[in-house]
């Protein structure tokens, strides 16, 4: 199958239809069929946009691919945390040639769905080392980018006290913390690092509760932390808001974003308080997967995105890290060279 460029009018002629997920008690997904029924269908299965983070980045990759290549997009977005199997089944029933699941939650449904001869599966953001037969799994070295923002946090902190807010208490999120803590302690071994998780293992509401994120950040800032890293999806918005709200003339508090460049996504009033973001190039993984599917080169197996191939990194928007660029780049190169060893929780 070869890649063909879209006609300029293709997006304008797309129709939108709502499909009922009968197995999900009235939950819906959106399908955007192209005017050309002969085009291959690509389904993206994800949560909701507006998290300034992981889902926004995934959606950007999906829409960028639509402007670049010719295919019928099937958009299976849902705020629900219990319909992953249903959305996967729906993608197959709708004739998707490629189904891209965004998030570790798709590992089990894809492993258990063994009869999909006409549909290729891609699982994005799966723990490194996870092997699923006939599935392309994509992992990100989140501990590496987290290490670098930990270095940034320690270099910036005036109190020697920083914090971490995780969305869910599970290994994939703990991985952000261990990298962050290691990076901070590489600069200041005696630094205090507070940590909290917004929901327990198996409860994914911690990724979508900005109020909880704000409350957790308020407690940490009040306790003396002046930099907080939020690895909490949409809940991170509360952390960013609290960084601005709790700052005073005597002490400026910072927040660190995750997955996307949060500085470029938040309101102008919050930008001055976003120190940096740990970048996870989910958009690149999504767009590359679609391109590979369309040109016939997509293969099952593991794909690793890390600092060495620009799969992860950190943002410099706002210029707040300009004074520390040499130290950060030295740490980055050390990780790539293997002279700096970053711990991992996965």
C-alpha cells in the first residue's frame, strides 16, 4: 500500500457521525468517514483532549497525519475509564485497518483480542519490556526526561524543597517520580522531595481531577516546596493554577508540566510560573505509526522512544532555564552516553 497526499478539500468534505457503543450503556464514540470509501481506515482510541498533556499530544499526531496522508479517520474518544475493550471491538467492527490505543490501559484488551486478521494494533505508552503478540508496542523513557526536569527543579529551587504530584499510584507514574528525584538529588543530595498520588492503583480518576491536583499542590507549596512536577494528566491543570495563585513577591512558586509543552498551552497568566515540561513526543509516535501502516512497513514488536532518538526531552519555552542550559545539556548527553544512569520503576 502506498502513501498518497490528501486533496486540499478532503478535510472539508469529511462527515461526522455518532456511533453508539452498545456494550457501554450509551457511551459514544465519534467516527469521521472520508468521502472516499476506498481509503484505509485508521482508528485512534483515546480519552479526551484538553489535558495540556498526553491526550493533546496524541490528538495532534492524529490530526497532523490527516493533513499529511490519505486515510479515513475513526475518532474513538471517550471520557470513560471502563470501555477500552468496547472501543477496540468497535474499531474492528468498523473495518479499521489500524487501531491505535493511547495509554497503557490498552495493553490487556489488545493482548486478549486475538482474532483481528484485518486490523493491526499499536499500543502507545506501554511499559518497556511489554511484549504482546501481533501488536506494535511503543514505550517512552519517561524516567530520562523526568531526570532532566529534576535537575532543573533543584537548580531553580530557592528553598531546597520540591514536590511531585502523580495521577495514579502505579509503576508507570512512579517511573516519573524516581527519575525526577534522581535528577534533583544529582544536583542537591540533601534536597527534600515531597510526593503524592491523586488516586490509588486501578483508579484512573487521578488523571482527570484538576481540583485534587490544586489541593495537593496547595499543601506542598504551603509546606515549603517551591517547584512541583505534575505527572497527572488533566489534573496537572490544578497544579499549574496553584503555582500562580500561591506565588508572592517574597517567593515565586514554579510548576513543571508533562508530556506536552505546557507553557504553550496554558493561559497567559500562568505561563510565568511554568518552569519547563518533561516532553513525551506522543504525536510523533502516532503520526509515524500511521505513516508506517500506510506504506506497509509497520511491524509488530517493541519500539523505544528515549533521549537518543528525541522521543523524550524537556522544554525551554519561556527562557526560564537559559541560565542552566549547559548543566542540563551535560546531563542529557551523559544519559545518552550511558555515563549517567537513571533509575526506573518499570
